[in-house]
C-alpha cells in the first residue's frame, strides 16, 4: 500500500470514528469532543511553530478558533448565570489570543490557551458522571434524586 493510501485510509477511519462518536454522544459528551479536538489541534500547532510550518499552523489555529467559537455558542447564558458568562468571556479571550499567536507566531499564547482549555476540560470531565446521573434521573421521572447538573451545560 502506498503512503498516500495509508494516509487516506487513516483519514477515513478518523472521519468514521468522529462521526460515530458524535452520533452516540450526549450533549455533555459533544462538548467534551469539541474540547478534545481543540486541545489536540493546539498541541499540533505548537509543533508547527517549533518546525516553522506556517501554513499548517495557521490552519490548525483557525480550526481551534472555530471549535472554541462552537464551545462559546453552546453555552446557555440565560440558565448558566455567572458561570456561563465567565466561560463565554474566557472563550472570547482564548480566540483573541489564538489570533494574536497566529499573526506573531507566538508559542507562549498558544501554550496559555492550551493550559486554560485543559483546565476547563478537566473540570468538564470531572462533572460528567454527575451530569449523566442527573439526566438519567430526569428521564426516569426521579429528577430530585440526583444533584443538579451543570448550569453551564450546552443548550
């Protein structure tokens, strides 16, 4: 098999894997998939900065801006209160930092956004069991049995 064949096969596998993950994910899981994708691209972009791969770096950072925009857009600002407002502002800050990082080839800004997003992702993963328990309780009619879910959960 040629190198091209292996790469296209890998791309096809990743595409099916991602589509399968999206199709089976709950809203909490979808947000986690967005965060995972953004973290993966930020790490890759840092490597591009190191290797001076300007074109790939720009594509990866652009993709991160879009993913973070999706995360921001998924916030329920009405029900999420101050937590959702703060996350929205933080996501906006991250987007601005990535745009500056891209124009200045600044690994420090990318590293900062990676750290911030990794912290948010860790907290999001930690509340996953509670959110799923609350959703299960709500679907069986025992909504009061589990603690309330995240107020910053997606719409």
